C-alpha cells in the first residue's frame, strides 16, 4: 500500500501491463505511466502520465527503440530522485530494500556475520605446499591458517 508503480510502454497498449492495472488499483497503488501518448489505453488508466514522445529513434530505419529507451532512463532517474526527496528516503531505507548491494552490506553486515569459526583450513609448518593447497581448496576460504600441534596460531 502507498507504493508507486511505474509502467513503461512506448505505445501504451501492452496487454501484460494493461491486465495488471485493475489489480494494482485494488491494492491502492498509484500508477505513473510512461508512454508516447496521453491518449493510450495505459495512460488513461494511470494516475499520472509522463510523455515519451520523440520525433525519431536514432536507429537508421526508425524502428529499434534507441532514443525512447534513453529518454525512459533519464525520466526514470529524475522521477526516482524526486520521489526519494519527497519521501525523505534515506540510505538506511535504500539498504533495507537492497540488502545484497554494496550499501546494504556496508550498513548491515557485521564481521560476525561473515566470520567462519568451524571447518577452518588449518595447516602445520611441516605441511607440504601441495597439501596446503588441497586444504585451502577443500575449505574454500582462499587461505590457510598456520598453527602448531596445539592448534595455536604460529
């Protein structure tokens, strides 16, 4: 609830998007449409409309979406920045929706979350280089820990 859904269709007649509109409205989502015409079916069903109208695609035969996709990207970026400001969207908010990304990891992942305490690649000073490589490969940590007979760090 209270989400904004961005629906992008240059022609505005894409059935897979048109079929979603009633479901999204039932869930009280606001719909912003990006199409070439305010008179397209999708634009008429949306709450807000942003124009993707262009004079010509960069494609030499004016067929492949080139200019229109660049315009879509630019409008999407501007819209996102405006919505973030309007909702006071913070780094923490962003990270909570994208925990696997760099920002999410910086804010939420702690050393204890990454620390491996069992199945460690332990080797003795007398271990051959070949056996050390095997131990490192089997334990998948990319390194080995040099210990003495009492399992103390050397």
